[in-house]
C-alpha cells in the first residue's frame, strides 16, 4: 500500500542532481517491527535504498543476496497541464438477442472547455469484444470527428463499441474536463431472410394464365404477405400468401403474346418488412398453341352441268380455310367444278400457324345427278314413193350422238332413210344417255309417202298486201303441179285478224290441172259509230193525242169560229211537240271492225297425198 505525502512547500529540482527521500520516525519508536515494501532487484537504476542509524550522518546500502534493492514509491511532479491527451472508454456491449441486431443511435457528452482547449470524439465498433477497434469520425475516416449528438448509424450491426475523447489545450494552466459521455443504441429485431419461388406458368394462346409463387423463411411458408407479379415487365396484380406461403393471381391475360417459351417472363417480388427481408423470383412462361375449329356447312346436291360454285368456310382462328376435292369434281381455290355425275367430297382444312394447332378436317359430300337432255328433231315432209334416199338430222342438248330407227314403209341406216313404198314412215330419234346424262325422251316423226304424182308447189304472187278496214283485198296464189295432181286441190287460210275472212277462186283446183292462178280475196269489216236521241213512249202518245184533240176541236167549231181557232190550235200543237221532243236524252253507240295492224296470213293447199303452205303479210289500216 502506498501512502501519500505532500510537500508543504514545492521543491525546486535541478536536473542532474540526486535527491533522497528519507523516511524516519518523528520520535523514538516503540519496540516492534517496522517494515517497508522493497523490490527484489535494483528497480530504479539511478538510485538505491540506503539505511542509517545515526540520524542521517552515516548511510549504508543494504544488500539482499548481494543485490541492492529499491523501496517502492511514486513521485508526482506538477509541471503544468499537458497540451494533449486521450481518454478511451471501456467496451460498450449492445448484447442483442439472436433475432435482433444493434442499431447505434448517437454519441453525446458533457464537458468544460476553457478558452484555448477542446475535446473531440471518435468511435470504433466490432463484433468482437477484443476488437480490432479502428477509431473514425462521422464520415468513417480517421481524420474526422463526431459532433456532440452525432449519429453512430455507421456502426449498426456491430455488437461492441468504444469511444475515444481527445483533449487539447494551448495553456498549461488550463485543461478541458470531460464530465460524462453517452452512447445510445437499440436492439432491433433482425429481418428474416426469405425465398420466393415462382411456379411454372403456362397458358394457351389468346387465353389467360394463373401465376403462383411460394414465399418461405427457414423452409416454412410465410403467410399474410403481399407478393407482386409481373408479366414481361408489366405489373399484372398481386396476391396475399396463404398459410403455406402461396400467393396467386388468376386469369392473367396472354393477349398479344405468341405461342412459345419465354424464359424469365414471369416474375414475382416480396417487398419485405420489419420482420422479413425482400426476395424475388422468376420463371419461364410457356404459351401453347390454341386449338381451332372449322365451320363448314352442308352442301346441296347438284346436277351435272350446273355452273361452278363457290365454297365458304371459316375457322375460329380467322385463318384462311383451304379446300380439296375428291370424286367427280375438282376445286381451284374455293371454286368447285363438277366433272361428271356421281358424288363429290369437299374437305375443308386449316393447317394452323405459330399460334394455332391444325384444325380437324371437315368433310361435306353431295351428289351430282345426271343431267336431263332433249332431242331436237324437225318434222319430216311428205315424200313420194320412189324418191331417192335422204338423210335425217337431229341434235341433243347433251351434244351426244342421236340414233334413229324406222318403222313403216321405210328403212334407215345410221341417218339415211330409204323409202320402200307408198304409205307412211315413222323415224324415231333416240339418245340413251351416258354416265352424265339421262336418256332423252324419244322423238318420233311420221310422214306420208304418196304414190308417184299428186304433188304440187304453192306460192303467193305478192309477199305483202295492204287494205283499209271495211274494204276487201286480193292476192294471187300460184299452184304448180309436181308433176301432176291426181286429186282435187283445196285451200284454207289462217292468221287473219279479227272480223276478217278469206275466199279462194277456184276452190278446189280440179285434178290434172296445169299451173293455176288462184285468186284469194280477204274481206275486212269497218267500224260503225251511230248517235240517236230517244224519247219516252208517253211523249209520242201525247203528241198523237194532241193532234186528235185539236182535230175534234176543229170539227166541233162552227165554220166561222173554225177559221179563227185552227191557227191557234196548230200553234199549241207545235209547242207541245217541241216540249215533248225535248224531254228525252241523247245516246251514242258503235260496232268495232277489223283492227289495224300487220298479220302473217298462212295459205294451205291439200291434195289427198300432199299438203303445202305458204305465207304473206296483210296490213289493215
């Protein structure tokens, strides 16, 4: 133990001078042991312990095992205040729990700083109580210092902290004094690290996809947290994690995204909070091709020879539908051509593209009926037995060859008719059809085969005649026997306008006549228009009665009076006649005649074996 002793008067010391510190009793000591602490070696090289019993007149150096020793003592000399010094604090321990982290607040102090003095603070932190500790100022470097109340946030997360106060003065008689220093900290719960894992995202082109992510901490799901989702960098909504840590956004539109695989296209982010650290995740988006269907309605049955027609079909994808044909038909683009009777199957297809799968083909079948046909076969004129063979001709609307058969007084080879005698002959034109045409209805043509002679020709002298309604007109018909007529030749006409008639002279032409000029007279009818003023029957009777009355008056009068009264009676009678005559009303009536216009008149001449006709124009004005 050290005892303190102060000099009553400060000593003046000179450099290089040895001074001794004497310890002695102030009175005769009582019997006993008095001891002091000494070293075991010579600690102070500039001095040694000495002892004497002659009140300081004689001194000896006690040896211990031949070694001088020193008494333990401390000396303090007041030479004034040092110009600088430091004070380093003890280690400050935030001592956080395992789920917390230190957040250092501020450093502040109370001190006296006389003029010419200053105190400056630096701090150091470490997660080890024994450091290392590197003292820095507010900007994190050793050349700066903290202000009073300055922030220690740069040391957040470090458990241990020390501060160092640096003292300076420029006057040895004055010094700054530090009374206290305070460091503040808060142990804040540590945010737990999280992991956000995206589930694979799939969808069909043009539809939607559901996005899902799982938020975990220490392999356990974290519930009640908001997870934000993006698709190709654009936000598509958020979801809240359930008990298993799963957040989901349903029905995210895939509009505008072609089918394919898009790595990292779908992402999710958890922003973090006071208890959990932010995390994010991403995954690929797979957009598959969409299915499509074809709308292709039933096709109506057709007839061979019908015009080409257009097909129409649509796909749910709006992609173009193509067509193929099988059977008795062909297709070019969307136009169908029927090549024959039978059946035709049209297949509608859509092969798909980058976004659509191929559609299921749609088949539509229709039948192609045989086309009907008709035969054109003109009437055959009368012949004379012995006439040379002649050809007949007929056509079918199908363009197929027409065949002929003969019945009666004739035969036919292919299309050449041979007359076998007088009588009649029927030539029948036939077309049996083929794979595309039905059989045509046969057309028979019958003609008379006259014995030699009795034939003639007929022709008008004038091809057109003109008349006025109500007036007759004539034309001359020339009959020429070919070579001779053997029976009477009679005439008839047709095609006359209304209210017109015809007559022939001679009619008939006798058998055996030579060339004959037959006069044909056409009679027409004029229109009649009449006007009259009828009066009632009573008016006529009234007039006659008046005459009788006047006559009786005249008879009954005497001769003299009769001469005077007759003129007056006549005047009355005339007046009554006028009045009665005016009592009726006028009426107009008429009869239509042959109408004006031009008609084609047919003149027919006939013998027993032959009939011929000729025509001319008749104009009625």
